[in-house]
C-alpha cells in the first residue's frame, strides 16, 4: 500500500477519499472548501485579537500536516477552533478590539493544548480506540457534532443581520443555495455554496449599489490592499496558569475530531476508526505549529463536513488544493479584503446553510448507528447535550468559564459515563 492515495479519476456520482475529479474541477472544489471555512477561520481570530492572515496561513499548513500524518486517507480541513475563544479571552484579558496585547500568553497555552492532544493521539495509537469508544459512543459523538452547528446558529441569525433588509438578504442567500442544490446538476450543483454566494452577492449589489435599498458593497479596500504581504507572526510565552487554563480544550478537540471521523465514516461508508490516533496526532501537531507562529488552535472543520455532505465528494485531493490555496491567501492581504467585502448578510445566509448541515450531520450519526432513543440513557444524554450547547450554558470556576460547546462536550461524556455505566 502506497504512503499516499493514488487518486483514481472519477467524473460522476459519489467521489471516495482515494478518488478525485478531473483537476480543474478539483481546484474549483478546493476553492469552495476555502470559502466554506474562511468566514469562521477568520472570525475566530478576530474575536481573540489574533491576525486573520496568520490564521488562514496556519489553517493551510495545518491541513497539510494532518494530510501527511494520516497518509491522505481522511478528508479533512483544519481551521480555527471556536473552543479556544473563551479560555483565550480569560487568559489574556482581551477587551475585544484591535490586536491582543497578551497574545504570547495565549499562544503558550495553545501549544500546551496541542502537546496534550498529541499525547492523547499517541495513547490511542498505542492502546487502540476501545477506551475512546467507551467514553464517546455514537449518542455522544452525534450530540457533540450536532451541538457545534446549533451553538453557532445564533451567530448568523443574531449578529449578521443588523437591519430588516439584511435579514431578507440572508433569506435570499439560503434560498439561492437551496435552489442551486435542488435545481441544478453537474459541477454547478457540486459548487452549491460558492455559486449560491456569488449569486446572492450579485443580487445584493443590484439592490444596494444599484437601487440604494441597503448598505452598498465597498470595494475600496480591495483596491488599496497589496497583493502580497507578510502576516503578523507572534511568539509564545509559557505562563503556567494560562497553560493550565487552555490545555484542557484538548478534550473538546478530541470530541470534535472523533465526531468528524464518525460523520465522514457514515457518509463514505468506510471505517476510519483505525485512523483515529493518527488523526488526533495530526491535529495536535498542527495546533502546536499554529500556536508557535501566532495562529489559533485548529480543529477538523465542521463547515467542510457540511460541504462534503451536500456534494458527496470526499476526495482528499480537494483538501490538498484547499490547503495550498489557503497558504497563498495567507500572504495576500488583497484576498482578505475581497472576502471581507462579501456582504455580511450574504455570509450570514451561507452560514445558516452550513451550520444547519453540521447539525444534520450529527443526527445522521445517530441514524447510521441506530442509536436507540427508547433507552433512557441515550435519550437523556442527547436531550441535555443539545440544550446545553444550543443555549450556550456556561459554568464558571474562578476566572475560568466553560460555555456552549465545552459544557455540552464534557456534559455528554460525563452523563454517559454516569448513566450508561451499567451497560458495561
């Protein structure tokens, strides 16, 4: 067996991880995955005071690290993890505007998290996946994946439609994506997210720049931004308290990655459990490299699960292309300006679609694994986890706050351990 896939070319139907579309279509699909992850990968560093260009650069490098560690057998894109936002803000005292003056402290914690994550991966490689499976059965992983989409739902609905016109444009956007998904065929249908975004942006420009119905698209930032430029790299500072605060996020990353593997296994019909330890190690190493350079902690990206679920294209070649595009874009302030010129309402409409697909991917894990909800253990674990994550339930211990995805992840694991112990 070769070290990396020899990607057999395929032009129609479901495209497996070791297959690929013709290269022009593969490049187009790679661009769509970049677009799918770009909003969240840039939003997360902005919320923590990190440089978005470093984040996008590290997402590409991290994806290539992951690809090499798993031997190109797991389709995945690594982007900025939202699980770090709360702990980074708590560790640095970031006020929410401009650059984070204490970014070094956060980076030291992110590296510590990556080291812990890598050690967990090595333990799984050495001892097998049984103990992870016992703590995280399908009812837990399905709940965690669904919660990631549901927890993010408020971002586009509450924060990306400041006016009634913007709310209507969000509706136009997700209708455009839906129309592309249902009424088109071939490559246009496979590029439903990208095509829907372009169509909605054109409609937005006509209604605003042309008819004056809303805030017009401002292209001046694109014109003034340079084509190439170095992002603002930063160095880590290893502070014990910050490291203890941030390192436990590794458990959330494990759950996210496990959920990703389960979702992709369900979609592709391939058992990816043997790759679990290597996937954890790849993600952990990518987080270490990102933290050492001034980037955010990274995780397997649920947004890209949504794109795969919609397109049924799982070729790992697409993610190599996406990673290379992201690396180039990390050195291009002009592209960053182009993405930021996409109307907020349009990006919000696309986010509604993608986050919804994430939530459904979690439910699909339940269906594919025949999770029995007549069993009260499964019923209670799923019910409580969904509400904790969707409602952004937060627990505070001193200066440490665990909210949303964190409480849902730990809650699902602990609830199953407490309530499902009699089954073992």
